[in-house]
């Protein structure tokens, strides 16, 4: 693991401040989310979305860029290209998309490293798979579009927000697309669906996944579902399930996520029209 040379480290006997700040908030969070889904910490109902803010043309050096705030989650994206792929032996009639998703060192509860870890590489791969069906790759053969996403503050639903902001940056860059893409996610615990979860709620469900033993009982469905939707075409570009979910829970989750993406679509379209003026 590389050493962070730009940080002044404390003495060897220093203890993390998070060890002194667990206690009551953790128990309150567990009770509010896992026992009574209608009483969330931010005052929302189970099927309510967080307010969002979207702005394009924020990086002057990039061909297209976008900045998105969803609650406490803050993400910025820059798009470069298309550019010719040098030293490529095989010829392809389709172009390529390169995606890199990186969490800022200060974005999470615990400090992250400068280099990409396994989670960031996995998120980058999932982001690429979500964007490929939306872009007209045949329009730029033997060329590549670079998409760089940076999570400035991880307040929950980072992957879904990254999908949305990357789609907005591609539109701002003028990349030919079949349709824009909107991402949304939810958590499920014992058939209770919680839309657009925060980082605290995601942490609680992850603790359940690690502590509870798998069982075939239908009353212990727990996990998360993330979806990227092309709203005009009503086609799902990507669908990611994590955890143990029953079939009827997955069907209900897809319907709820589809309705949520369709609700966000007019607001995002209006934002594009305002920035074109």
C-alpha cells in the first residue's frame, strides 16, 4: 500500500476519533431503518427521493462536464474525446468508452487512498457497462471517449448518482446517444423497500449482510438494487443486485426504480434546455 506523503501523520499511539463517536446514533439508526422504515433520519418516506441539483459545463478544459448533488452526495464528471486509439492492431467498426470512477480521499467516513482500490475498479467497470448501451459507438469507429467521475462526498447511492452525472456529461459533450441515462437505487430489508438510501442506511444493511446467515425464508430478503434506465426508450441499460432478494421483491424493486427514474426525467431534460440557451 503506498504511503500518503502529503499528509502529516499523528503519533503511533493515536486512536481514531470514530472509536469515541459510535454509541447512541448507531442504535437509533438501526431502529429507524430496520424496524420502522417510515421514520428515516432525514424525514423522508420510504419511497421519497432526495432533492438534487444538476449543472453542466463546470470543467472548462473538458469537452463536456457535469456536477450533481443528491442530498449530501456530490459528484463531478468530465468527458474527453472522441480521440483516436493509437497502436491498436485490430480494426473495429465500434468505438470504445473508458470510464474511471474515483472517490476523493476526503469523500468517505474513512480516508481513502490516492490509487484506485478494488471497489473503485468495480464501480468503474459497472459504470462502463451502464453507459455503453446508451452511446452510438458506431458513430466513431477506432476512437475512444474518456469519462472521468470523481465522488467529492459520498452521502449514499454513489453508483446511481455517478450513472446520472456521467450521462449528463456525455450529453453536454455532444456525444451521439440513443437516449440519456438516469440512475436510481434502493435498499430492501424483509420486503421493505427504501428508495434513494443515504450512506448511513447503506452501512446498516451492509452490517446485516455480514452478520446475518443466509436462509431460504422469504422473510429475510435483504440487499440493494441499482438500475440505469433510458426513460425515452423505456429500456433498462444496467441492473445490479447485491444481497439476498426474493423474486417478487426484485420485480417490485424494478417497478419502483422505473417510476422514480421517470419522475427525474422531466427535471433533467429541463436542465439541459436551460443550459442550451
